[in-house]
C-alpha cells in the first residue's frame, strides 16, 4: 500500500474512532436523568441505569435512589435550618470519625462542604450546602467492590448538584 493511501485510511479510521467515542459519551449521558426538588429548590443528576428512584418522601424534602442489587444508595434532601446551625458546626459533626466510620477526605469551602470515607465497610461521599436558611445535601454509599464503577459516577453527581 502506498504512503498516500495509508494516510487516507488512517484518517478514515481516526474519524471512525472519534465518532465511536462521541457516540459512547452521548450514550452514557443519555443514561443520566435529573431529579428536581421544588420544595427546597435543588436538582441533581443520577445514572438511571444504575440507581432507581424510590419516590419522593412524603414531606417532599428529597428522594432515595437504590441500585438493583442494593450495593449502592443515593439520598438527596433539603431541610430548613430551624436551629440556626452554622455550616462549620455541621461540617465538624459530619467530618468526625466514630466507631465504624473513617473520614479520609474533607473540605469546606464557602457555603458548602464535602466529606468522604468509609462507614460500616462501605464507601460514602456527602456534600452539604447552606443557602439562606436551607441545608441541601446528598450522600451516596456503595460497596468497596464497586469503587472503580462509582468513582466517575460520584464526580458527575457532585458536579450536577445545584441548589
């Protein structure tokens, strides 16, 4: 095969790979749906192929999502700050180690904080924000064996959380 023909085939193959990669990205994006909470004015995206909504809570503060095999759970909620708790106090409470719980990462920045680690043998990641007099939060837990699968899911959920 001559050099020009090889370059032409290379471009075709490269183009096909770009189209295939883009199709895979779009396909994976189509698996995400968004839950919107009207009562506390927040939204979050979740992978509909992994986490199944269990229905909004009776008081409309949030929702619970479970994996088909119960190895993962996402909870999202809002609540009025009726006790006038400072975000720093909530951060200190949520970022403390206790029996069965080890916090390996914590960060507070402005009106939000993140805490993650292990609890009862499972990985957890929690983000909480305080907007006005309302706390808005989500927490995802999953089996350690699912870490590789859920690392990217957690990143995407975290970026989608708006309130």
